[in-house]
C-alpha cells in the first residue's frame, strides 16, 4: 500500500516560517484544559528532547513525549487548508509547533530529518485527529474531514536540540530506506498490516507506540 508522490521539494532549501507555543486553555463546553491553542512566537525558542521549552502539554497520555516532541505542518498543506476553510490560516491553528515553508505534509516519511542550525528533528508518525481537535475547530465533523483530506500533520522526535527561530533555513533529508509516508500511516492506523508492510514500517524509526503495536502482530 505504499504510495508514491512527486517529491520535488525534498533536498531543496526550506525555512522555518513560524514557531508556535500555547498555554493551558479551556475549550468551550469542556471541563478540561488543552494546549492545542498555539500562537506564533516572536524571537528564538529552545527546543529540547521534550519539544519547545515553555509549550503547554496538558494530556501527556496522548500528546507530547519524546517521539512526538515537535508537531510540524508544511506551508503548502496550510495553504491548501486555507482554501478549504475559506479563510486565512494563522500559524498554530491546528496546534502545530513549527511551520516549514515549501513543505507538503504528504511528502514526509517516517525517518525523514529536518535540520536547522544545531536542531535535528526526525519524523516518527502522523497526527491522528481527535475530539479535542474537532472542538478546537468548532466543527463536530472535522475529524472525518481531516482524515478524508489525507494530509496529516507530522510528529517528530528531537535527535539534537537547539535554538530555533523563524526564517532559519531548513534542510529536508529523506530516510534512506523504504519510505512510509504520512498519509499511509494515517490510513493504516489501527489496522493489521500485511507482512511486507509491517516489515517496511518496522525498518523505519517509527513512533515507539506504533512499533510496539506492530511487533505484537507477529
């Protein structure tokens, strides 16, 4: 089920368009607080193994952690969503930590790396939409809409921490092995894979939770 796309952007110079952090805020009609409301930061941000220093993560069972420390959106995907939503898209709208210019989410694969200055991020998995996301978008059908769009956001682990700032150049380094693309990870989430696909997924540095589930399929 591996899908191929024209990855003309891979290897081309990119840059950080925005870095976003949030504070704990309560969703309308909900009893809990969430860190999904993020806004672009002016100036430099320290990024360590747990993500952007100072960023709120309220539900650590499902969010944050070393294998989804930084959530990335590509500007080409954001532009597409702005058209679909019929309004300008402000950085942080989807709860992302980083927006990378000239990146299409569909061109990212598990094991790809984004390097900027001292910072090195490695892709681990895709964003799976949830009820909190739908509530944040004020659209109870947004989980299905986001899933059907097949342009999921990108979770990364931090291979090497560093200071990051908007306008810093970014290098996109593709994983050298067989590619497991973000739309494919979303499509197969929670499903049993063929032996060939399971071997391909496990050969990539996939999120440790997904790895554990795949290893249990043996």
